C-alpha cells in the first residue's frame, strides 16, 4: 500500500467496513482524511462505520463535514436524517 495514496486507503476502508471490521475501516478513513482532507466521501464512509459501532455523535460530525465540503452530496443528508 502506497503510504501517500489516499484512494488506496479509502478503498481498503470500504472493504474492511463491508467485512465488519469497523475499527480498522475507521483507521483507513482517518488516513485518507489526513492525506486528502477535502475528500467528502472519506467522511461519509467514516460516518457509516461509526454508526455500526453506535458512535452516533461522531457519526453526525462526519456527515456535517461531508455536507460542509460538498453540499450536493445527498447521502450525507440521508444518513444524518435516519
């Protein structure tokens, strides 16, 4: 894994999340955010993983950041409202 490739970390996080490894997925999303703090989908995906762990306040903060970065992202509004 290229340590500077934010897409690789994002994709690894997606795979980890899909396999139920939420803490590891969050770590990948955090690395993605470190490398590219403007990538709204990293916050969106992190919010979904946080939801699975019952960490709802942190989840909402991720969706708020997603909306701040990309007000046109409908998934952030949907996820925040459920």
